[in-house]
C-alpha cells in the first residue's frame, strides 16, 4: 500500500528546516575552525611577545652573558635568584605558564621546578641559539604547551647569542579558550535553528492558508484543467478575486465584451473596470454592471441579469466561490442570447403562422364537407352555386383587412399569422389602404422579428387600451417600399406612450407591463395592468432596434398620437430588406 503523500506545507517546512540545519552546520563549522585558529594565534602571539620582552630585558641579557662566559658546572646561585624573581614576576603579571632562561649551551638558569635548574632543556634550543625565533606546540617536562623561543643577545656587543628565552602556555588553557568559543558559537547556532524553525512553521501555515492546502502537483493539474475548461466552454468566463480585481478570462469573454483576440488568461492582475489579457496587448473592458453583479452576488446561489454590450444581449450569471469555507472570489459567466432571442421571436411567428394554417385548414375542411353533403343529397345545382361563390371570394377568409394590397407572399404570411392571433384577442388587424410594397423580402429573419414584434406590442396595447371601450381595438400596418428599402408604420388604438418614455422603452430590461397579473391572449399577448400602454416587455423592442441597426436600419417611436386611431405609432426602416422581383425570379 503506497504511503500517503505529505502535505505541501509540511514538505516545505521539512525542506526549510533541513536547509537551515545544513547552513548552520557549515557556518558553525567554519566559524569554529576560524575561532580555534584565532585563539591559537592569539596564544602563540602572546607567548612570543612575552618571550621577546623577557629576552631584551637588560638584567636577563647581562645574566645570560655572564653565565655563557663562565660555563660553570652549576649556575651562580645569586644569578639564579635574580632571574627567578624576574620570571616569577612576569608569570604572575601576564598569566603565562612558565618562562625558562638558558645560557648558550641550553643549560637552564630558571625553571618552575627548581630541581631542573642547571640541567639542559628537554626540547631543542638549536633554533633560538642560532638566532631565530621559534613558536611550536611541544611536549616537555611541563607537559603539552605552546612554546615561543627567542634568542638572547650579549649585553656587550648585541650580536652574539648568549642564550634563549622559552615562554610556554599550557595546552589546557588553549583548549579552555577554544571550548569557550565553541560553546558561545553553539549557543548562537541553537538559537538560530530555533528561530529558523519557528519562522519556517509560520511560513508553512501561511502558505497552507494561501494555497488552501493545495500542493504544487495539484496546482499544476488545476492549471491544466482550468486552461482546458476555459478553452472548451462556449460561454465567456470572467474570474474575480476577493478585492474585485479581474484574475482570469477566456477567449469567448474577450469576444463577447468586444476585446481583440488573444490567448486565454489564467492569472494576472487587473481592476474591476479593465484588465490586461495574457499577452499584455489586449484589454478587456468589463462593464460596470458585471462589476456590480459580482459585488452583489449572494454567498449561496447565483445572481442572473441581462446586460447589453454593443449589439449583443448577454445573460450574465455571477456566482461566489468558496473552498473549505474560505471565499476565493467569484466567477461571472456570459452567454450571448441575441441569436437565441431572435430565433425565439421567429419561432413565435412560425407558430402563429402554423396556427393560422390550422384555422384555415379547419375552415377549408368544413367547406368541403358542405359540398360533399350537397352532392350526396343530389343537390348538384346548390353545390355548383356554392362552389362558384367560393371561387369568387377566395378559398378562405383572411383575418386581415385589405391583405390583398400586399403581394409578397412572405409579408402576407406574417400578416395573416398575426391577424389570426389578433382576432383571437378581439383585435382587428388591417393593412393601411395607402400601402404599396413592391419586390420580394430578401431578409425574412429581420422582417419577421421586427414587424412581428411591433404588431404583437400593438395588439397588446390595443387590448389594454381605454380610448375605445367595447370596440375590441384595432391595429393598422402601413407598408411602403423605396427600392430595396422597406418602410413600415404600426399604429394601435391603445393609450399611447408617454413622451418621456420614447427612448426608455427601447432599453433592454425596461417593461411597462406587469405580466404576472395580466390574462393571456394567445402567444405573448396580455391585457397589461402596468404603468404604460403595454409597449415594452423588457426585450422585444430592444432586440428589434438592435437587429435593425445591425443592417443600418431604424426602429423608433413616432411622436404624437394617430389622429384616427389615437394610440402609439412605431416606425421601421430596413434598407436592404427587399429584392427586385425580376432578379429574384431569374435566380
């Protein structure tokens, strides 16, 4: 069974402690070597300087000169006493272990052990007697010592070596000084190790808190997964830190927000208003609505809003992100709903057309059953008369007045479908007598979305209107063509639109109807009980204007009330909506 992997913070702590121990060991070793060497050099220097001082003393030089000249078998007692007084006093004042004076033969004139006086020294005096100073670590009659040997020159000519001075310091004294230095150095090392351990522990705790307990392997895997997810999502993704700064974004978010193309950004710095992309060249302008959503997002659940960016209508979803109970920021996902909403409007129109066709099919089936019944009963003359009347009036009665003024089949289909829906709501849909549209529809999607939405709003306003109570309401559509341009005016018998709302109703999200309290009349048609005339349900007019402007067209509210109908009038211009009939038939 594999051993469980240690946490990242624990591994960091162990690594740091190991590094601290290694560094302290190296530093301690170096300083210990340097300290021992320093103590040794100081001791040697002290012994040598003391020996030099003693060697140039006039009394010592005179005594050594006398002893070397006499070469007596035993040194003069008076001379020895005078020399012992000098060496004992020097030993007491300087702290040296011993001081030995000899003649030019190496015979001791002084020694801490009086029995050794008159005998030759135990260590070689040749270096000093040859006129050279010498410092060494030797073992003699007084044990292991650091010894400095200095020649004594004659008091008569200052050139002849007449003896030597040997000054020694016990090795035990040197060892004690070294141990004292090592103890001090060891104490400092232990304190440094303890301090390093505490700092490493605190650093490990902070690292664990900052990384939420995730190790480098997990972080690398998370970064790879994050990059794959960001590239694989169709939605735009924006990541924010706790301070509201933008921390990540994917390519789709840049495209939806109008940024130039670039690589996915995984980490970086930024502000709620703007942030740079991964390559540093692209800037993402984050709308204030998104920054506000992130600030208002609840700790649990999601906050959803529709926002407008350029020609796009985006569904933004803000979610707070937590890990182990700690907030790590938030994520906003962006979904382009412009195309979806346009398709929904087109689907509504297609559904209305299908319902109109079902109604016509039902009426056609009833007429066929009538003809069949007349034939079965032998009333052929009545059947002939009935069929003749049908041929004269058309196969099916259309719910749109003056629909024959419109020749384009697509416009007729849209108007007939909306007329059927309007009739179910008790509203009469009519084509204005002065309508004239030549050519065929080239852009059916835009026409369906814009004209269908304007008629739906007008029918809704007519149902909610109070100007003509009991009349059921009326909607008139005027269609005119000018080359490839298609002009339309949709007028209703509703209560009109307040002047100060002439532009507000085109804002995405603005609504004049409290649909929750309004009864439904078919597809999206409600009576409306809000503050306006039922124009503007939050998305239709804004989407219509956006689609029209995309083709350099316009959708606007015509100022003033219609003198006949008294309601609101909306205008539409689509520059490239129509094609030439001859060109279309030749294709």
